[in-house]
């Protein structure tokens, strides 16, 4: 008969004997009685940790699950960190939540614990998008903030995004300092759950209006919108928070023909119309695409549950709707913004953009052609936010983005923002339509000008404790036995961000990498292909990012060349054995 590891059993005993509620204890006892040892092991083998996106996991009882106690412990640890960091100040924090099951409950627990620690809480009385939480922190002079969300994960998940005083998610050394404070809590009895009402202030509409006003002021092509106000837009919030602000910002910019996907308008943590509430998945846009075909729309927009990511669909030259990936949308947005700034004579060499190391290097090429500095950061928008804070008051941030459908225009927030991004994608569509073109033509024109870049992300899911061990083994295999060729081209350089070194395989020279330590490997080939491998910081996955490129002489060759690059990516993945 299968038995539990002693350390797991010890943790289970702590929960059964500790100051936990009767319902939680009954759930654990039921798992023991029915001998669900794999579930118990996954629930208790470790404490849930902060990754690139904070705390995230499956909801349920246990130290490795999202529940009242893990949320409470995280908040107590964060409170202790804040009280130590700002000992002589009245500390203020902001708390918001998305549409997931239990998000409102977990947000209340978070607010309760902060308030019990003497911390002033600005509490969003209703669900709101993640970017507005970041905006609130900056606007209200908070030292921290928490967003209860698991972003685009399946319905079983929830999570906790912790933010610093700049409105960005915690980065080193602060993330580790918060983690240390959380780790110091050895008993649930140390968590102060008793709410102090006088320390909680409700916020909502006034902040919405301020955020929308400042966001709309960022517009760079208002005249094009006036002429294209009837642009047919289909929008779906996929049962999430986007419904609170996306229709409002589109209306504020002047768009008068916004069509909502009614079946997905109501916030619902069960996400009843989709398999995954993720705008990266074609299936999640099925209803939006159906509506777009019915009304012959110009643009389809869909945001994830906490409205920090946006997926889009546009019509190609045959009138068929196609989904753009995150690299394509990001490249188009950045090309549009830099072109508009250039045309308005606003580029003076003091502007910059930011992307991540696994996002298309087409963006670097576009920025270089406009004389704008492009910075590359580690994966995770918190690193983009960190750079923005570093340069605040010195340089002007125009736009940033990452391949996972997250973009930011302007410096109102320090996280990816699907509200502002949706507005600018619509503006960009109006801009090109006003010129007698389209977003599809703009995409192909961009490829003719800078080269055709094709990227693909392959994610392999490995769940539980065994899965986590498999992922470690896979990345070590690539580190110790790197491929010699990929897609028929010789590997000429390896960047190991864990060791912070770049090795030139032609000369044998090793140079240091400036970015912080991170478990990422990059293989660069002779023909300019780049393959990146990294374990996800928030999901039980190992991710492979593949980027290939080639010149595109003429628009007419786009489809044929695109297919060749796709075939090349498939060959590279076969060469990697994944």
C-alpha cells in the first residue's frame, strides 16, 4: 500500500491539529480516508512560493494550495515586511480582485489581515482589472498592493500578485525579503485575521474615471479615430474584469461601433463558455470570431480574466479572420507607436522601449531604425516595470511588451495593461484604415521592411511533485548536452542566464550576461534563429520559445515564406526532441 512521505504526513498533522477551521480539517480527513495520497502529497509537500507572477496555485486545503490560510500567511508576511521597511510611516496598500471563484473572499481576507496589522487599505468594492490596481498604488501613494487573480489559468486556480510602492510587482531583493518574512511564520496563530473596519476605505468609480481620463490622453491619432469612429469592433472580456473598463475607454476615445460578445459579458469564475479563459487560445475566441463574421468586423479584441492580456483577430487579404500571436501584435503596436511619435516629431533620442529576452527580435530592429533604445529584460513584466521605475524622470517610456500577449503604452501603470492596449490596438486599426490600408497589410509591410520573423511557443505541462522534478531534469539535460545544430544551422552561441554567461562556440570565448540570474537557456544559430528554454515561474510547465527569420522581398511571397519558416520551427523542435 502507498504511504505518505513522513514530512508530508507531519505537515498534514499540523493542519489537522492546528487552529484551522472545521471544514478545512474535514476536507483533509476525507482525502486521508479515501487514500488520495497523490493529491495529499501535491497539497502538502511544500509551501506555495512566489514565482515570476507572485503566488499562484490550485484552490483547496493544504500548504501548497490557495486557501484562506496561505493567502493569510502571505499577507501577514507582506505586512511584516512593510512594517519593518517603513517603520515610521502610516502605511497604505490597495487591494483588488478578479472574477474567479473565491477571489472576492480571498481579497476580503487580504484586506482583513492588512487592517489587523494597522495598515490602511484602499479596497476596490467590486472586481477590477489588474492594471487599475497598479495605477491605484501609484495614484494613492501606497507602499504596496495585492491583486487576487490567477490571470488566464484554468478555473481551479487562484493567486496573489504582490506589488511594491512603484506599482510594479516585487523584484529582487524585495521579493526575497517578502518571501523570508512569509517563511518566518511557523504557525497560523501568528496571522492576524481580525478585521479593523476603521483601517479599510472603499474605492471605485472616482479612480476609474481618473484612470480612463489619463489613459485616453495618451492617444496619438485622435483625428484618425474621428474619421473612423464607425470601425466595427467585437469585444469579449471572457467572463472577466475587462467588461468594467474596455467598453468605456473605447467609447471615451470616440469609437461608436463596439459589439460585445453577450455570452461572455457576465463575470463568472467557472468560465462556462471556454475550456481555458486565455486569449492566447483560439478556442477562447470562438464566440467572438462567430460574431465578427456575422457583422463583418474590422477587429476582434478579447481580454483574460484580470484584463492584463489581450488577444486579437483581424481580416487577412482574403477577408478571413486570423488570430495574431503576441509577438505579431506587440511588433505592430511598437511599430505604430514609434512611427506616430516620429511623424509628430516627438523622438529626440531620449525615448526608450522595453521587451523581454523571449519576445521577437523584430522589435529590436524596428527600434534601431527609429533611433530609439530597446532594452531586453528577463521574462515577467515586473522586470519591464523595474526598468521603467529606474528611468523615471530621466528618459521617456513609450511602449513595452512581451510575447505572452501583454503590452503597456505610457507610464500610468507598472504592469501589462489590456485596457490601454485594447484602446491602442483599436486606434492603430483606425489609423491604417484611415490610410486605405488594414492591420493585415501593415503587418506584411512591416515584414517586407524589416524581415519576416516567425515565433512559436511550445509548452509542456508536468504536474505535481513528480512533474516539477521532470522539468528540472529536462533543463539540466539541455544545459549539460546542448544541441550542435538546430533546423539545419549550427549553434554558434549559448546564453545561460542561470550562470549569467554567454559562450561563443566558434571562438570558445565566454562573456558575462548583465541580467539577473534566471533558469533560462538560449541557443543562437548561425542563421539567426534563437531558441529559449525556461521553466514557468507560475505554472507546472517548461516552455520553449522558438524564433526564426528571413528577408521578405515582396508581399506576394509572404504566405509561401511564412510556411517555410513554420516548417523550420517544426524541424528545430524535432531536433530538440520535444
